[in-house]
């Protein structure tokens, strides 16, 4: 019989953010059956975690670099029989009831197979949110809730999930795995995976659980590679059927337009020049009929 929840975190070059998850889990009102860290080497974890003397519910697996490969490695390492699997970014700061709220939300929405929670704040489109500020935001939210869960949780249907905080029913995942043809940062891998797992069933955003995504900038890939992925990955997903044509073309064109409009006066934390160059390299390959996300490995 399935029971409980497993937490999976893939991380590269962020030992401090990843290490904080031991504390995050200690503070959870519902403990996971397991927490699995998928890393690429010892540099991804703090020295205290390199000896093998780990908390009993923590497993560390070493994988080839790449978000899809790391998340697949973590899925393969699950030892228990969970009902739910939650994927978090290492720089996500959950509420203390996050895991309990995930389970409760699924229980109250039995026809839903995948959920993304409410973002109390997201630093991905800014210079980022400090850990101290993230903790303060979460604390203020919890004080406002005063220990009371959202009743009932709402659902905003999406054609995908947000990978920094997404939870799915384990039996819906089954043998599905992340597409390893989406390498490294694997832009849009979360949408692709969620759509294939859902297979037309309900998924989306809920106010049933919440947290803050710091949007830490170290550990991310080059601007040129991301720019290439912004063009090629949506087209690739459109061809495989996990993204509709309108969304794929709109996503690619909006990102390209933003990169070029902000090219001269770029945000300090964004390599717009590199992204714009990557956009054009991606367009050139698409026009040549080469729609291969792994081509970023050659850039």
C-alpha cells in the first residue's frame, strides 16, 4: 500500500542552500519517508555530508550533471513506496507545514495528479532573495495563517508544473522519467514531465501549500546556452507533443523579444547578450531542421 511522501532535490554547486534542507525537514510537521539529494560530486555538498554519516531519512546519489539525469537518478534511488513525490529546488524555502499541506491538498482533490504551490515570493526574475528575507516572508505568512490550513484549497489548471516546487502522485509517475535529451539546466523539463505524467488529467497551481523561491544565481548555466534552449526546447517539446504549438511559439518569441529589448540596458544578473546570441543560434539550427536540445553541449 502506498503511503507518505518522498522529497527529491537535484543540486549543483550550491552546498549551502542544499544543506539547509536538513533543517527544513526537521521543522516539517509531517516528515517525509525519504529525502534524496541528487548531486554531481562532493563539491555540491558541505563537508559534513561527505563522510556518509547521514540522517537516516537522507540518501545522497551521485549522477552525471544535468537536471533531468539527476532527477531520474533520484527517482531510481527511492527505497520506500510513497503515495506522493515532491521535487524542490535547493533554494526553495518551504513553510513548516508544506509537506502536510501537499498531502492534504491531494487528499481533498482526488482527481488531481500534479500540483505546484503558491509562490510567496520568487527571485528568479530579480537579483534573487536572500535566505534571511525568504525566512521572514515564510514566517509572516505562517503568522497570518495562525496554523490554519487553506480550506478548501483552490486549483488553477495549468498545462504543466513549476519545477522548483512540484508534487505528483507516485502511481501517476509510474515508469515516466525526465527527458534526458534536455541537458544541463534542462529548460522546460518540468512542463514536459508533468504533461506526460498527467496524460490529460488535472494538474495545476494551488494555494494549498506555499513557500519562497530564492532564485539564487550561482549554479546556473551560461546565457548563450539558455538563449539557445529558449528557442529550441519549446519547438522540441511541440514536436514530441508535450507542448502545444501556440504556447511553444509564444514562449520562444516572448523570450527573444525580451532579450533584445533589454540587450543595451541589461539587468546585472542576466546575460542578455549571451541569451540573444543563443536565440539566433537556435533559430539558425531550427531553420536548418536541427531541433536538438543537446546541441547546447557544443556551445
